[in-house]
C-alpha cells in the first residue's frame, strides 16, 4: 500500500461555500497538513478550482466525500505523489557558504 502525500484535484463547485470554507473542511481530515485552493474559472453559478492537498496517508475517498458534501465534484486527479509505507526519508541539507 502506498502513502499518498500530495494530490492536485480539478474541482467544480458552487460559489457557496467559498474556497476558504472548503479548504478549512479539507484541512480537518486526518493526515492533511496543507491545502491550497486556486480559482481557475468562474461563471454565474459555479467555479472551477484547483485544490492542492499535502500531508501523509491522504485518504482520497474521504477527501472526495468532503468536496461532494460542499456541493462540488472532482473532475480529475491532475497530480499525485506517493511514497512507500514506512519510507520516511530525511533530507540532509548541505551548508554551503559562498562568501
């Protein structure tokens, strides 16, 4: 099983709830650390937004349900990042002084 760490979703939703409210609801899901919502296209009744969700062990069915409960529909998963379970790699940061 993979650890879903990042999702970029293309979502169509009504104007209400607004992007802040939808993002806040998504942020309450277990494992979510970061949510970014960008309006891409707006018409009279709906808007198309790109939602980026980052965290650990993201539960796509639960996230999709939250979006649907807000009146939205996931049109596509535009990007996904996964890692193997238990693959918590630590990055070493090199200290390079260029004085």
